[in-house]
């Protein structure tokens, strides 16, 4: 029992110390809207209810849309190959929903990387 307590204290302390650099970088940022310092990234500051709604409703739907789009892409692949637009079909059915599900910040309405069209 004593070994379990020591191990849990070490685990809690090590995880707590790992969060310190992130907190230090957050407090040292020049302004909240340009926190990254890189002009190619647009930083949004969504409210908490937008983050919760995005986490509970939008992300699961976008992940499902990505999976369904992948299945539809496989079904549509022969027709897209005949039409010569395989790349566009894959982007519309798989890449765009996947990017919205996994690249976009939590609660943001646009992607964080402004360099992508």
C-alpha cells in the first residue's frame, strides 16, 4: 500500500511539473489574439460553451462524416476515375471533413492554419 502511495505522488508531481512550461508560455505571450507570434496562424478565442458544443456535438458528427465519406469515396472511386476527378472527390469526401474534425481548434469556426486555402 505504501508503494502505491509513493508511486501516485510521483506520478501527480511529474504530470504537474510537465504543465508548467505551457503555463509559462501562456503568461509570456504578447497578446491573446497573436499568441503564436506567427502571422500565418490566426488565433481565435472561443467561449467555453462553443468548446463544449464542439466537443460533444460537432466533433463526433465530423468524425462520422469522415468515416462515411471514406466509404462513399471507395464506392465512387470507379466513377471518379472515369471522370478524371479522383483527387477532388477524395478531398471533398474525406480530407475536408477530416481536417475540420482533427485540425481545427476546439470551438473555433475556421482552421488554425491560415496558409491553407
